[in-house]
C-alpha cells in the first residue's frame, strides 16, 4: 500500500467510505487472519 500524503490524510476523514473499504473493514473484524496465516504456514 502506498504512503499517504498530508493532503490524503486530511481528506480521508472528510470523504465517504467506499463499499470496498467498508467490506474490507468488516472482513478484518470477522475473519481471524492471524490464525489463518499460522494454519497455512503449518500446512506448508
């Protein structure tokens, strides 16, 4: 992911979140990514 500029940081709070952003936020809350990654590492 690219680094945010100062202008991006200021604008981030003011703009509406996209459907993709909302989906990814929800997925990060629902899926235990650390557990999945450890499981996959153990399989490999």
